[in-house]
């Protein structure tokens, strides 16, 4: 089936844009040149799973290759429970020589689930140093404005939200062809009204002195963007994204397949262990995301790959190839969440039986001493 001319034009342009932004740092053998940033090192990292797509009441603690995972706390009030829903929200706590930092990565689909789980898990918003959003899908920012309405007064006056790039703020649509429906828009005016500054981390940046983001992720593996949302470039009535930043003339207002030009991963370097790469959805490819983290930090060793890998809809042969490429990265631990898919967990356990840990809403994952 032939693609419409404007769609072909956009896809060609998007591929060129990605290639252009990454040619200088990503051609030839990896890590043959100086790192893009001085990646900080932390002694310890703890990830609390505030919201994920599943909740297991009978979850058991486990340890694997230096990583520990513990179940959520028991809720004393039998009338209440943790809630799971499609989406992801992670609470990140790191330590280095007595210095603590706390960050929040993504905000789930709805504010009420987020409120409920934050209270029952027992996290303290007053400790937050930074906010991060991985990409512009509603199941990752849907609870954000409600979170800010409830907790903004407890956050630092100058708190920042680190977003991957301009198209994080585009309008998105989802659904089958011919039946696309609104899938939400992260509106900068809403952030400004709540006195939150958005930082476009299109290039790698250190966050709160402990973490770093990959910046725009180069696409240099066999991976491809699997079907997901569509995106509309342009600004209407004050909301949306600057089409001129991405599109050739005449494409403003066009609805095209979402290439996630803005998506980034959040990373930590654990002392004596290596990189922990957190991919909230990984639409641009989990292997690409890890390679980008290695490239910008100059650190080869991968301790853990964590998060959503968007391989639930992957065909079996493609899935097997991707897991094979993940195996070549030699992570100590692989921790799939959210949109990774049961099919991914099964394939990963088949190819990497000594490296896979599963998690659940409310659990705590600990890296380092």
C-alpha cells in the first residue's frame, strides 16, 4: 500500500533529522572518542514503582547479580490497596557519600491512582529535587498536573521538568487508521501556571548532580518504531509544538505516524557496577537507548536495563532478534515493566535465563551497596 505523499515526506525528513543530529558523535566504532558529558557516579540507587501495569499481591523478594527487589509494604487498612493501570511512574532515590537526591520519572495515566499509591507506599514529595518526563504519551504524563496541583507547594520553588525535546508537547492521537482519537497534549501553559520550568534535554544533561539523560537517541540498531500513536505538529490556540523545528515547509498541521524524536532515557552510573538505563517506553528501541547512554557517558559496562521496552506488539521473529541484541550488551540484570509485554519476558527468559527480574506496582529495586 502506498503511503500518502506528506507521510512519506515526513518519515524521510524524520530519518534525516535523526541521522543529522547524531552523525558527529555516533559514526564508526562506539566509545572511540571522549564522552559527551561527565556522568556522575552514585553509590546507591533505589527505584520505587509507583505505578505500573500490574500488581501482584503475592510478590516475593528476590536478588540477582547484585540487584535486590522487595515487595510493596503491607497496607494496614484492609479497605485500601495499591492500584495498577496502564502507564508508568517511578520514584528514584540515589545516594553518594551522604548526599541524597530524589527524582520522579513519569506520572502514570491518572492522578487518583498516583495519589493513592504515593500515600500507601509512603514517598515524600518534599524530598523531590527534580521532575522528568520520558515522552509525550498520556500514560506517562496523565497524572502530572494533578500531582502538581496537590504537591506543588511542597516542591522546590525553582523545580524543573526535564523533557526530551520540543515534540514532547505535540498533540497526539491514537486508534486504528481512520478512527484516530485525541490522546492528549502536554501543555506548557499548564506547567507555567504551576510555576514549573520545562527544560528541553535534547542533548545529554546531568540532573540534580546524580543522574543524566541520554538526549535524543540515535537509531543505529536493527530496531524500528513499532506502530503506536500519531502526532500532529503545530500550535493551535496556544497548545502544541513548534512545527518549524522538525518539518519542512507545508507540513504544519499534518497528522503523521509518531517517530518519538524527543524520547530520552534516564540513567545512573553505579559505583563499581556500571550503568542503570531506565527506558520508560523505549519506542525508539531499547538497544538504541542503551547504546546512547554508553556513548554520551563513555561508560561501556551495563549493570541494568529497566523499564518499558514497547515490545508487547512485536512479531515473534523481530522480538527474538531484539532480545539477541540486548544479550550482546551483557547487562547484569534486565527488568521489564509496563509495555514490555509478556512475550518479551518469555523470550528474555529463554535467551537470558540468568538475567531477568520481574517487578510489580509498589516494589522497590535497589542497586549498589
